[in-house]
């Protein structure tokens, strides 16, 4: 297997050999869309971390006299029906989207990856249990599962992490299981076993490193899905409760004002769209870089 | 082959039980009591303890969860999906009433997805790395990222608010008033069909690219066949099967999407029924809706897997 070294270094953070600027330019030429996506994620992360500095005012200040203003120099994205500044609310809303996205991916990975390793490595009854479990979650309409779980556990970032992560975990389990099945019978695993290595050691030292690359690809696509799902739940009114600013929640509040204040619906939706798009672009770029089979087909 | 189909079929009830039992337990952990929901609505604030208890017993909610589940399964096997805890009408009839709207939306969206996604994917693969390919691929990746509820809002803004071309929300069966029905379906279908066509386009492109790389395509080219013949006879025939599988897998996404789209456009479908029954704590109704969703997904997946194995003799199943 040959991997694209430049992209591997970018994604896995191994040591760089050439100066950073030159490296970036080379990567950009090769994967322009993925690099644009990465730049946008970087920007959103900065905005989320420095929200109090970026926002032009407190996102929750209600000002009835200035309600429903069109975008202007004072209010870049206008104001909502309570006179709150839309730009500032989008700034703070990025925190919820990113937190839920990252945490859901971590939870899905923490649950799905070990289960996939167990199913693939031990097979038999373990494989059966894990696969029926994953079939059940996949067959469960995921938005209904998430809705029910959020209603049971109450809306919070951790609840959303659990509800969305649970729905995404079978994808990890199946992916890892497939990779393990492919790797399990290879010579280096056999030789480790004949040298007396324990199962745990074989999984940790020999099997897991070989399934890491597809997991990274899957993670950026899973995060895109989680960001979209969080926005959908907030739009349906079961996400993080108002007045906390969330992009989906802002769309829910502005939806029935479409006749009088359509701009209110444009900006939060565009934010969700661009974040999801960037994550998809990075996922595609990583897949092209890490999967030699697809690259061969595309060249 | 038959053994594979039978073994695959025995997994269906296991998964169905897994899904419905876990939903059963989750729903009973929900804060809020369906009895309170019923009484609070019909009789204002009067709480007659005896009446509450009687209603609870009548609906079987006083028994342990597993007993309730057992009763539900026993009734289900006899074709009875129970009665709604909300309006006490039979769940089965209410779900049947909701099927036309969901069917309209699903069939229309799938048609749009097939008509746009497959041709776009094929052209993109045949002309790979051309500017047309980049354009189509980019539109598809945008289609996957766009939240369908936001896309719906934008459609309503353009076609209802600005241009005043389409009625905003509602549903009319096509056999009652075809013109009005299609007008009402136009926006929900576009919103749901866009994501589907984007995903179908990407899979089609990847599949066709893979087939183009096969030895038999090279052979066909080498023996001097015209490229249109190669595409029609060798590439498309071999690419169609994987593409059909993807279509089968998308039925799940279609159902999930219908939950939001039907709610947005006030379509009286099963997806909207799911949201309504969660909001009103209608245990039996939600149980029925999820059962129907899950069963559809499982049956379609089963049919796709088995047809795949039937048609392609190279595939062996253990």
C-alpha cells in the first residue's frame, strides 16, 4: 500500500521535512478544495474560541426598538424579532455546532471502533452480536432515535453527543470490522501470533494502526453528519434550548418571518451549509490521499 | 443461495425486536405521562384519581414494561397495532391514512434522484477531470452538505414569497387534482430529491469509473468497438447493479428526510406523524410508526442483497 505522504503528514501530524509554506502550497495544488475546507474549519474554530472578541455585541441583548432590521454597518447580518444581533448570535452558535460535532464523533468512535475490533478479530458469536446491534441502530430511523433520546435525557451538549454519536457508531463498527477481517490473516499478524503475542497486543500494535486511515476519513464525514443532525434537531425545537444561540434554532425562530424578514433565514443556514461542506471537502480530500484504490481509478 | 436468503431473512425479526423493544423502553423513560396529556387536554385541570387509574388500566400502562411489550407483540402478530394513547383510535388505520402523502413524496423524490443523479454521474465519469466533471462533482458535494430544511426555506422564499408561483404548504392526492397535487409536491420533492440525487451521482460516478478500469472494457476498446457501444453494452450493464443497490440503501435516508420535509410543508404523512406522536407522548402510535419505518428499510435491504446475489453469480455468501 502506498500512501500520499504529504496528506498523511497533514492528517496524522508526523514530522515535516520541507518548510511549512512550501508544503502548504504543494498540498493546495494537489487538493485545492480540501485545503479551502480546512481553512474554513480553522476560521470557524478561531471564531468559536474567540467568540466574545469576534461578536459585535452580546448575543442575548434584547432591544425591541431595533427589531427586524435589515443588514447594516451596525448589524452586519441584521437583527431578529427581539432585536438581537444576528451576526453575534451566529458567532456564538458556532460553539454549539463544533462542540456537538466533535463530541459526537469522539463518542461514536469510542463506542464503534472497539466493537468493530472485537467483531472482526474474534468473529463468531461476538461478530453476530455486534452486527445485529449495528443493524438495529441503522434500521432505526436515526432522527426519531435522536429525538426520543433528547426528550428522555433533556437537551444538553452531552445528550446530543450521546444521541448523535450512538446513531453514528455502527458506521465505525462496520468499517473497522471490515478492515480487521482484511488485515487479520496477513503475514505480520500471523507471525506476531506465532511469536506468542496476546490478543490485546496484536490488536493494539498490529491491527489498529492499519485501520487508522479509514477511521480518519470516516470521522470528518461523520462530523459533517452530526453538525447537520444537531441543526435539524434544533430546527425541530428539541436541541439546545433558547436563548442559547444555535444555528438550527435561529432558523426555527426565523422560519415564520420569511415574508417580512427573509435575510434572517439566509445567514444561519449558510453557516450550517458552509461548515458541513468544508467537512465533506476535507473528508473527500483525505480519502483521495489515503485510498490508493480510488486514486488509481480517478487518475 | 437459498440458504443465504433464509439466513438473512431470520435476521429480520431479530433486528425488528431489537428496534421496537429499545424504543419501548426509551419511550417509557420519557418525562411526561400520556395519561396526563390526555386528561389535561380534555378536561382542563380536573384530576379524578379514579378516572386516571381506570384509563391507565384500560390502556395497559399499569403493567410492567416487558408485559406491555409482550402484549403489544402478541396483538401485532394478529394484525392489531393497538390503539393510540392519544385519541384511542386504532393505530393501524391512522398509519394507513398517512401512507398516501409519504408515498407521493417518496416516489417523486426517488424519480427526481434517478433522473438527475444517474445521468449526471455517468457523464461525469466518462468525461472525468473535464470542467463539466468538476462542475457536476462540486454541485453534488454542495447538495450533500445543504441542510434540507434550509433549502426548503430558500425554495419557499423564492417560489412563494418572491415569485408567488406555488402554494406554500399542504397536500392533495394526485388522483383528486393532478395539477394542484404536483404544484404542492414540487418544493418538498426538490428539497428531498436534491440530497438523494447528489448522493446517487457520487456513487454512480465512482461505480462507472471502477467499471471503466476493468479488463473487459479495455478488451472491448482494443477490439475496436465504438465508444458508444462500449459504454452501452459493457460499462452500463455492469454498473447498473451496484447503482441499484445504492438506490435501495437510500430508502432509509428517504424516510428520515420525510420526517423533516413533511413537517415543514404540512404534509399529512408518516414522517410528520412520528414528530406529532413524540410531542404528544403517544407511545403506541410512535411504536407503530417506527415499526413501519424499520420494516420498510429491512425489507428493501433484504430484497437488494438477495437480488444482488441472484443476478451476479460471482458473489458467494457464507
